[in-house]
């Protein structure tokens, strides 16, 4: 599975902006979770998931 970040029609990338503002430790947790999702898919991960619509999912990484 490939994880893609949302990008607005104007080119803004709010997910990247949010991640850039996290502490280094929190960034590492999020990126580890993303790699886990890409390797295991949505069923084999320990993060909380919520399908918003179609292929759009909310991913929550617990701290």
C-alpha cells in the first residue's frame, strides 16, 4: 500500500506542514506508523484508523 498526503488544488500540503511542526520524536513515530501501513496495509497496523470517504482515511498515531 502507498500512503499519499493530501494536497489542495492550490498546491498546499497541510499534512507536510503539520508534520514539519512536530518534534523530532513525534515525527519519527508518525513516519514509523506510515512505513508500517505501507508494509502491512490497514489491517496489520497498530494505529487508529477511520475511513472518511472512498480512499481518504484519517490515521491517528498514539503517543
